[in-house]
C-alpha cells in the first residue's frame, strides 16, 4: 500500500508541475537516491519509514503554505497534499 501511495504522490506532484521526473521526486521529496522508486519496484519492497516521514512532512509543510495564499488553485492543491500525507505518526529510529 505504501508504494502505491508514493506513486500517487509522485503523480500529483507531476500534475502540479512541482517535479519533472521520478528522479527529482526521489531526491527532493523522499530524501533518497535517484533510483529509490525503481529499487522498490524491482525488489517489490515497501518504502522505508524515513522516506514516508520525509514526504509526509514536506506535503504537510507545503499544504500549510498554500492554504495561506489567495489563489483557489493553491488551496485546492493544499487539500490534496493533506489528503496524501500519511496521517499516522511515523517513528524513525
């Protein structure tokens, strides 16, 4: 399920022109190497807790920033970011 969530986040960010590639998503939004998503697909493993925590924190941060703007498009995108951010607290060892 977590891999599916990351794919959905990546697709929303692409549609919003926040990223241009999966490489950028891995490096800037997950804090991982450029081939992280490819490794998950190939190995059929779930994302690490720290990758999920990183993307969740970034989505929540940018959602908060966009809520304060006057543009409806940004407010709608903020709602989408909040929906995608994993709501359960994730502890990173």
